[in-house]
C-alpha cells in the first residue's frame, strides 16, 4: 500500500482541538489568519467531548461566567441541542469550526514530527489514521493546545511535576520538588430506571466490599464521579494505557458496589455510558516569558498584560488519587477573578510558539486553578487573536507583547472576552452622538459587583443615536443579556425530559434602522438571534439617527441590552 502524503500551509497552525484549541483556531480565523487545526480525535472538545464528558468549569461567583467564544458556543448548544445530548454537543463544536472560511480542519490526525530552523517551527507532520495519510503542515505561527505539550519535541522548554516550596515562595507547594501530578479520571453516566437488574462487573474489574471500598462518595444522586482518579504517581502520558486499564477496573467495581448495594441506593439507576478515554488534569507545562505562581493568583493577577482570567479554586488533587485515604483534593482559596498574563501563553525559547490550555506557563499550584476548561477556552481565544495580529504585523508572539499589547486587549474586549481591570474603549463614533440610554455606551458589557448594567426593553421599543450632522455608519456592536448566572454546562445525567430554552431576556428578532435624508431605512434585520454578542456590518450610509428596535424575545420577559454602539 502506498502512503498518501499531502502538504498544507497556513499562517497559523493549532495542534489540539479541545476547547482551548478550538477557540484559538476560530479566533484566529475570524480575525483574518489562514488557520489549520490538527486534532487527534474524531471530534472536538477534549475533556468536554462525548468521549470524556467532564463539566466545563470556570470562575466561581455571581456574574463571573466566561463570555466570548465560549458563551457563543454554549448558546449554539442550547439552540441546536436543547435536550443536551453529548453526541450532538460534539457536532455543535464541529459546526462552530466548520463555518469558518479561513479554517481547515484535520481530525483523526496525530502530530508525530516537527521541523525547526533557527529557533522557529517551520512545519509539523501528522498521521491521519482514517485516510492512511501523512500530512505536513507548514506555518508561520504555531500553537500547542494538545494538553500534553506534543510540540515540546521542538526543544521548547517545559516543566513536569510539583515545584519545591521555596522556588516560587509558594506556601502550598511541597517542601521538595517531585515529578508527581494530579491524576486522570474516568467518568460514567447513569440513567434513571424503574426496575432493578443486578449488575455483574467483568471478572477483571475490582469487586469492592465495605472493607476494601475507597473512601469516597458512593451515592449516585448528583454525582459525576470525578474522584475515580488514578495516575498522579505515574507518567500521565507515558503510562496512559496502564492508567486507563486501572481506571476501568475501578469504575466497573464502583458501579457494581453502588448498583447492588442492599440499601437500594442504585436500584433506581442503570449504567448508561462509561468513558473509554480518561480525562487528564496535568501532564507537562511549557515555560513562557512569565511563570504564573500561587502568590500571583492570590494577589488577583493584576498584570498589565492580562488577556484572560481565572477564578476556580486552587483545586490540588492528591497524586495518590483514589488510593489516598484522605480527602481527594485540597481546595485552597483563590480570588475570582484573577488575571492571567499574555506572557504565560508563548514560549520563552521557540520564537513562533504559542500555547493554551492546561499546559500554559504556570507552576503546579497555579495550574490547579487555571486548568479548568472555561478558563482554557479564554486562553485559546487570547492566543488565536494574538496570532491573527502577529500575522497582520509580521510579528512574533513576543513582539505582540512588546508592540501591540493594547490592540490585543482591546480586540479581545471588543469581541466579548472580559479582562479584569482592563476597561473597554467605546467606539469614537458612538461617543460623538447623543444616545437615548447612556448605559448602552458605558463600555461595560455585564453586571458586576458595583451594580447592574444594561437596559430592559419591551417588544417594539429600543434605543437610538442622533447626530448633529449625518455620520457615515457601516455597522453596530450589540451585547445582550444571555443570563450569565446559568453556567450552561452539559448534564451528568442525560434526562429524557430535559429541555433547555434560550435565555429569557435574550432578543430573538431585532432590526437596525437609519434615518437617511429624513426617511427611515432598514439597515439590517436579524430574525433568529441566539447569541449574546452580535456585530453587524452593512453598506456605509450617512445617517442623522440610528435605531435599535427589539421586535421579539425568546420569552414574554423584557429584553435586556448591555451595549449598543455604532461604527
């Protein structure tokens, strides 16, 4: 058999298609960079996909939910997948990438080689196990979002394990450095049933008794079994198959114990699905121009180059995992939010290498907070946006920090990625006009601790700008209320009766009108809006007034708008 060989070229090559890689690729493509994404699985999503089914977690607290591309993707999921089936969620993520004209998708492709010249990556080569094809992908810029840092084969500096307490003055770190990590978890999902059929675990599984049972929560209600964890004292990459086999034995044994328990706790449940691919928390971490550490997290990460934020507790799982008799994790307090610096998202020694996901430049202790997927999705959006700017200006990742940081931050903010302590600038044309509702050009696109933002509108009403002299208008920026109190997570039980509806105060139908030479003209109309952030472009026209008219919402409640600006 002849092996097929194909060569592709791009401005930006993303390796890894979890939420970080997916958001990096989409952000870059939307901002004008010709992009290729290489994913070694048949679907996107990584730990969030139907293969693993880990919850998408992020910052704790009221009004802390991550927006930007992640919120857009999760609203797409409500719209196309209201019963919240995991397999359809996979396809929602696929469609999210597929719609981008600047993005080429390579699924089922594992990177096995990288070529470098003078400290820069020039190409990566991957094997597609479906096509029996070897792809060589050349690029100007690369991002490793693989989770396991495959592009460390380029010689990029990286770390493994836990730092000694005194290296970064981290009180929660161990006294001595070691190679231990947090372990992998295998998940299973249950389904409610009105009958009880005893479960027989395979012979090769563990068969637990009250004496041998791990010291964990074995009640099925509301449990996603994240604690079925193992591997932190092994190599979570090199020993992955051994770790998976052990987790299989554990998982089947746990379910056998629950299902057949004499107190009946499992009688109303049946095993619906068990993962064949464990989810990883930690493997390697690249070294960037900055290594984020515990004390910086605790100090709220007030970096001048912040491009994203965390807010998950420093959730440090014990390396012994399920075999540790004490609590499976220690929850060290962390502020919500804390800023994450751009300098932790590119390599210290490979000139054109970005990274996002759990493998960014942090210590083990900082990783215990930044590793969760809602945070890593924002990191991906930041990296993809930076790559597009680097393409535009023929810059390196470091060059964006040195010469274009403000533009990167303002682009992210404009595209609905919130960054703590970095104000978003309102468009100059909006400030030139007179607006009917001043809150709609405040530059603040969400409620926060100091009060509510936004304005409510009944159907048929809206907001407007007027100008002393006609101004040329070519687009509008809109941010609506998509209910950030709803985390929009997939379910740990796929309930047949579950139906998720679109956020109650989100507009469904709206139009933009302009007054041109004294006459009202419709400039744009959206009839099936299901997004929080909407940016519309239309033919430039000189208007003395521009109106947003909200025609219909997704419920009977008033519609709510955070931002209305003109360009």
